[in-house]
């Protein structure tokens, strides 16, 4: 905060005798140096005699608001309402033009009010967020009897955050003959309607469950074929598909067994561990229905591991999921995120749990390390002090047929110009849960016909509500594409299921339909619609079911072999920190071509320069040159097909963003208001920060940035010093900057719209509002 008294006191002294002469032996009318909130002067000409903020010691929890009031009384008895507010630290507390303060995070800060050159300040205390409610998710669901599903008790806090409090809650079922509940784990017993309730502290919440009489149609195990290096583990998933088209993950209810436990062992959750080289068949049995998966255990050894992302910048309070991938001697790769040992070099900056989830705790830098046997890999994590400017939900409106589901994305836009996907961290609420309810994954479930508004809150910020319309449209037809489909054994194809509704609308429901196959030994299909040729056949069916409709696709699996493999783009030039999607295309012996990107294993001759992450993207780690190759293991020819070399050059990190901040001459962040005494006085300085492709940032020298103003009569610019060009010019100016080929992503607005005087006689200049949070409309994101 800039203390305005230091600018006025000197001037008061200069005019002291002048004022005394003008006033005779009466009171000077000059402000006293009393305590904050006390009297600051006395006069009989309408000038201020007292200025006070109430309450005197304001305190709220993070996320809560409090109306502040100011009593600015003139000597003639009139109370003044037109005052200016600002906060010394907007990351702790904000205050709007009406004096409403809002706690952002725990801490203390000062709130100041200014009127006619006078000011008074109070210290504000923000306490940690407090619990304000409880939500049980999913709010509405329907499932067959005889299954186990999980409900989540989500504690809601005053700052918009949420916490899973399922283990701390007391659970109950309104109809235990239909379903029972234990710490959120619900076991369905018989058809009926049930209300699942939870109590936590003084709050309670409930969700509606309908247990149906749907019967089990099939059991799918994914993946149907699993390759493991000896000593490593991977997870099989068992999905039960029911007669009404619904599906449930029943991995923990399935009885698992191996026909060769000395080669591949399987535990009660479907986790398979290679214990000897060879082949085994894993069998899963659920409610007398059986499915199998083939496991091949090799003697490959770990040659290296890699972490994704390689570098990341994170606002304080957020989380980041890291992924670890093991590269084996036979060219294969495996996700080992849950098997490595994770650590942080500065856990006070950011800690990381056993599953690779890092939590930012304070500003600074840390190195995240993953250890897997004798192999290690690192990633650089920077935690910033950026604060949220806005919270945006996309799409900005939804129309869903009753019974359908739609995903939303919640993005937090920060003061440093960055943005983060906070969908999983935000609290999503619906003002009409009987129309649109919230699922455990924060997706929207269409429950009943009507309209609702859905809002997201996170870290004391709230989004604009998005309108959700639920219609009574029903599914008319369901169509699977591509059709027809021919696959070589061992290759994959992503299927798409499109639903046509009775109101003539259509929607991609690929992730919502229930997928099943006639014979998973010939073709397998995942819950997301990824089909894989497992055995040669002239034709076998894959079926999708949704909303009472179904469609079947006949899939031909050939014994064509992979003749060659190509990777694009090639060659590849990247800046340090860049990522680039790679595509691997196989040309088969029957001259057909197929995308096999998700099935190849990637290798780098120098992973310290470039590596491939779990999303099949090349990651530029350090400057230099390296070679990438892709390997496809052909199950028909029993050979490995290797692509030609992909030549990668990694250059220096690229400046992607330029951010401007208004600061004082000590480079402290400026408050929202500043009083300028006279022409030529310094308003503020500009701190320019460049953000680079590798996640690093650098404060630039003033002579490296070119600044411009939209109003040169009001604002003068000398290097990075912004001054008042003319104290008699009332107006506004917009300041932007340019660095290399970048224009600043934000602009600084200076609004100097009020002349300031003492006793109505002595001109002090202009009162200016300074705002550096507004986006630059000319900025184009890289």
C-alpha cells in the first residue's frame, strides 16, 4: 500500500502560514496526526473533521464478505459517501468500490479509505476457510441390484474449496432392504428407491439412488491382452454391462485367478504382477459370468524412466498430477506412476504423494524426483503467488436430454496471465438438483425436465452461472462409426457412438454408452470405445447401448502384418519446454494403413534433451539434438518393427508471454489508488516479466521493453517510469508494452478523473486509479 500522507504533509507545511493568514486566529483546518480512524481535522467551511472505518477491527473467514462503512463527516454536519477504497494485499483481501471486503486466504492486510486527500487505515484479519455445507455425490443415480458403488461426502468451505470427508461422515440408508451404506460404499440388494445420507460436523446432505431390476448381460476385462516386464505390475479392469445399457466397474467384486501363478500373479483387485517369463491367462468371474485376459511376461529390463510434465508452473494452493513412464530394453513402455518412489526437494514449497500428485504450499521452486529401481527422473516445479482474476465454466450453456450426462471444464485465470484447469478442485452446485444434478466427477446429470443454473466456486472466486436445459427428448437411434471396420490383429481403432434424439438433436455419447463384444478373444473394446483386434476373424460384433437403443458394428480382424512404420512430424524443431504430438502410422502387408500411435513404444537416444510422454508427445527438456524412434510389436509376425529416426533439435526457451505490473519505486506491487501531487510527479513504475516455454520467468530490464500510452497529454513515459504529464488534464490512459515480437497480454489502466484540493483552495493534482489486471485485446496467445 502507498501511504498518501507522506505526499500531503510536506505541502501542508509549505502552506501553513498562508492558511493561518487566510483563517485569522481560527483553526487552521489542517489534518491532525491522530490515530487511524480518529479525527483528522476541524473547520467550519464544510471540510472533513473526521474519517472512520467501521467496524474498527474487521475479520472474516476466507471466502466470506463483510460490508465496511466509512464515516466522513464535514464541519457543516454533512456525511460524505463518495470515497475510495483499496487493499494492501489483494491476495489476502479485496475491497470493491462500495466498501464490501472479501477474504481470499488466511492472513492480515490493511484496508484504506481515501477522501479529499485524507486517509485512514484498518488492519483486516482473514481466518482460514470455515465449513459451510455438505454435498453427497452423485446426487442422483440409477444402478442394478447386486453391485457396489461409491458415494462421496464433499465438505464445502467458505472459500469455495471442497474436501472429501467420506471417512469422517456418518452414513445412513433410508431403505436398507434395497441398499446399505458404509463410509460411502453402497451395496445394492433389491429394486427400490433409496436416499443415501451423510452427516458431518453440523451439516448433512443426501443423494437419491434408484436400484433397478436390470440383469447382467456381459463382463468385459480390459485390456484383453497385457504385456508386462518381469517384476512389474499393471491393473486389469472388470466392467459389468447390464440389460438396461448401464455399466459398473466391478473389479473389486470380481473373483480373479491365474492359470500360471508362477508367471503372472493377480490379486483381489485385478492387479497383475509378472513373476516369471512366459504366458498366462487371467480369469475374472462376476455373478457366474466369466471373462479372460492374456498376459505375456517378458525378461525386458528398465533402461530409463521419464516424468511428465518436465517443467510446470503452478499457482499456490493448486495441485499437479505427475506421470512416470518406464522405458524397457525391448522398446516397450509402461505407466509406473503408482510404482515409483516420489519425492520433492523442497516439500515446504510443494509436497508430492505416493501417486504423483503434487500440492503447492508456498511460493518458490522445487525439484520433483521419481525413483524406479536404479533409474531416476526429475521435473522442475515453480510455485507462484498469482491470484485468481476470474473463474470460467465451459461450455457457457448446456442442453441435455433427460437421463444424459455432460462434462464441464472449470478454468481459473490468474493475475500472472496463466490459467489452470481446476475442474476436479472446484465446488460445482446446481440451483435445481431435481433437474440437473452434480456427479462425483463434477459432470452434469440430467435428472428431470426443466431449467437449472450451475455455478463453480474455487478459492473464494465464483463463476457466472451457466444455464442448463433438460429436455424430454428420447434416444431415437444410436450409430457407431467408423462402419465398416477392418483391423489387423493387434491394432486398435477408436470408435464413436452418436445418439440421435427425438427432438432432432444429436450428441456424441461415446463415453456414456455401454460397450460390449460377442467374443473378447477376437475383439476387445474399452469403456471409452477403443477397439482392438485380438484374434483373426471374418467378422464379429461390437455393440453400444444407450438410452434404450443399441447399434452393432461388424469388425473384421485380418492377419495382415506391419510392413513399415513412419512417424510424423519428422524432422522436428522445438523450443525448450515445448511439446509436440507425434503420430505413428503403420503400412500393412495388404497395403492398408493404420494409426498405431497408442500402441508403439517410444525411445530417445538422449532423454535429457527430448523424451516422449504418456500422451505420445515429444517433450523438449534441454537444448541440443536427439533422435526418437517408435517400435511396434507385431503379434502376427512376432517381430518388432522400428520406425526411421526422427531427428529432433531443441533450441533455447521461447518467450511466450509478457506481463506488466504497476509497482512503486521500491518495486512493491502498487495499490489500486494513487494520489499525485503535481505535474511531473511519478505515478508508478512498470515491472515487465517474460514467461518462457520451459516454465521459467524473467523480470526484464526497462530498456528491453517498449511502452506506449493511449493518452500522452495525461501520461508521460521515461523508460519504465510513468509520470503525470499535466495535472490539469482529467482523463484516462491505457499503457501497453512490446518485447521482441510479443505484445503484453495485459494493459495498465490509469484513470485520473478527480481533482484533489485542500479547503477548496489549494490544488494537489489528480487522484488516479491504477489497474493492471485488464487483458490486452491485441494480445494473441502463442
